[in-house]
């Protein structure tokens, strides 16, 4: 059985600027699910990729509103395939545009990325 692990982010309060989180995966793995939302009706947008290509894995998409997260699965990822990270240390960049195109800023944003190891 393949082991799953999650990486989560919670940003409390009303976002006043965009957020970028860059991290290295601990082992070879595949991103199989993303859950993203905020506590209000926001216009925030999420991208997942690399430093060189910020939307290489998940192109700009809205996050959930009013505590109902949006979930991204295989068909939502670029190429309709789960993003694969072949080596420990591969870098992922998660970008959150706090208000989309100058819309309503997200409040209490939460992002959870689920990976399968191996």
C-alpha cells in the first residue's frame, strides 16, 4: 500500500498580499489531491508549479468560498495527469493570489496538498 502524506498551509486573517510557499518534497512522490478554500466569498486564485514555471502543475484556479473548499484531482492538473516528483528535494511552489484580479481578498485561507509516496 502506498503511503499518503499531506502538506498544509493556513493563513489567518484577511490577506493583504499574495502568498508564495516554496518547499522541497521529502521523497519521490505524486501529488494526488489539492483542497483550497477561505472563510469568505473571495476572488483568490491558486497555482502550483516550480519557481521557473509557477503553474506547471495546476494552472490558475479559484479557491473555495465560505468554508467550502474546492478540490483539485487528476483531471484538474496540467495534462490531466497527477504531477510526479521523481527525487527527494524536488521543489514545489504554491502561489496564492490573495484577491484574483483586484477582487475580494481571501480571509482565513487554507490549502492542503495530498501526496502519495513512492
